[in-house]
């Protein structure tokens, strides 16, 4: 699961992987547990970040 501006997201659970300037990802593997709460928080934070950026660009 990719997060375009993932490098700027808080990730206390350490789910995000990658070393690009902006992009980070979470690898989801069949039959492997993942911290669902942490992933949900990442998704919500990424969504809020996109909304904030869209609002800023539309008012500029």
C-alpha cells in the first residue's frame, strides 16, 4: 500500500518502508498479521494530509 507523501507522516509503529524523498509503503502479506490500528491511523493521516494540501492549493 503506497503513501505518496509518506515520508512526512508520523509512524510510531514503524510500518512504513522505503527511502525515497516522499514515497513510503506498507507491505501487506497474506497470512501475516499487521497492526490494524496503526495502519488505520496511517491511512487517516494520509487522507487528512491530502485534504489539507488540496485546501491550501485551492485557496492560493
